[in-house]
C-alpha cells in the first residue's frame, strides 16, 4: 500500500514538471512569431520599384555622362536606376545617370553641366556630378542650387583621366571619390525627398493589347544618335542600341536593358552660337511610355520638379526595373522622331 502511494506521488510530480516545462516554452513560441512578423516587412527602391531587404536611405547621385561616339562604351550605365537622355548642343545628346540602389566602382566619361540638367537634379534632390558647365549652369552651381562637385575644381583629384581616350572623353569618377565629394562639400548622404513614381507589382500586371517589339528614336540625321530598343518577351526588358551597336557597360561588358522606355516632348530652342539649348521642363506635354511590349500615350507633368507621365489624370505606373527617359524636341516632335513596329 505504501509502495502504491509513493508511485502515485512520483507520477503526479512528473506530470507537474511536464506541465511547468510546457508553460515555460510558450513565450518562446510568441517570440518566434514576433520575429517572423518583423521579417515580413518589405521595402522598395524609389526609382525602380524593386523589393529590397533594407529601407533605401542613400541620396540619389546624378552624373552627367558623355554620349559622344568617342566616349562609348560608357562606365556604370547598367547600375543606373534611371537615365535621362537629351540634347546638349546641336543634335548631340548627353546622359544623366541616376544612381540610388547602388553606385558602380567607376562612372563616366563625365561631361559638362547644362542649366536644365541642374533643374532635373534639383527636382530629385540629387547630389549632382559634372565636369564643366555652360555659363548659366555655372551660375546655378555657384549659387548652390544643388549640392554638387565639378571636375573643373577637382580634375586630377576626385576626377581621374583615363589614358585610353582623349579629353574631353576621358574624365571618370569612382565610387570612393563620390563619397569623398559628399564630405568635401558637406552634403548629406541621406535621401530626404520622396519621388512621385508609382509601380506595378510586376510586368504581368500590364494590360497588353498589341505588342510593340521595336522602338526607334532619332536625334537629327546623325546615325550615331539613332537609338533602338528591342523588346524581349521572355525577360520583359528592352535592349538598347546606339548607332547600330548594342549599348554596353565598359565595367562588365553587359548590355543595357531597361523595363520602361519613356519619351517626353519638350519645347526646345538654341540659345547661342555654340548650339547650346534651352529646354522647357515646366509646361508639360505629350509623351509615350513603352513597357512590357505595350505603348501608352501619356501627358507628362512637372510634379515638384520631377517629370512624371500621366493618363486619365492619374500617374502612370511603371514596370519594376530600370527606366530610360528621352526628352524629345517638339520640332520635329514625337510623331516624326519616334517610330515603332510590332
């Protein structure tokens, strides 16, 4: 009888120990669940709409890239989230490469600023980099319209010359020297302005009525500034060519491929004997957006300094990925300068 009582006590004791252990384990499950909820938070890059693990904090960097045939292939273009292309003088175009998701190890060749380049940099609150300037751009940069560094002041230090090309097609700036440039002028590295771009979740969300497989844009009659974009139905990206040659990045030999190609018609006029231009970036106008093989007719607006496509009074969503924006002179206009085919 005594043995049975002892056995009963042992069984009860073991049961209580088991219950206590189970009770102690419950908070651990709660902590794991809380961690899982934190991990579910997602972030998206402001210029590409692509998902990233951490909240984007880096201030955008805008670099004026030389697009003269002697400057090709350029360095860093495959790392740019967004590229603007427009006339700098005559019918020679120049590129404004915007880097926010990443900075490549080298960027260039870097070329001179124009007043409307500075306006675009200001609209994005970008740290602006150029080598040289037009008279009006110099006045704006000297007045501190945007935080900037220029090769005219830092040639041979922050800006380095390559030996395989001749000036003005050989000025480059490295990722390290961009960051040093921020420090030299006391500029903030943090992104402060929200850009007014919106994105689909994926290219599959775009309603396709008729595929456009090839797009051509011509600036004047020089074939070196005749650009072609060819759509790949598998990747949903457009591969770019200039003068019949695939646009590649000198750093990695990869071709430039973008998810969105935009064309905005702007009023433009020649302002001096050197062929420098004046572009109206405030009045808005007609435009095209090509994405996922589809063409959209849009109106572009200047929204707090940023050029944004609109349709039916709503901002047009972009396909997640990189974008290339062409500013097209109103003379000859979109209908003549831009052609496309199925």
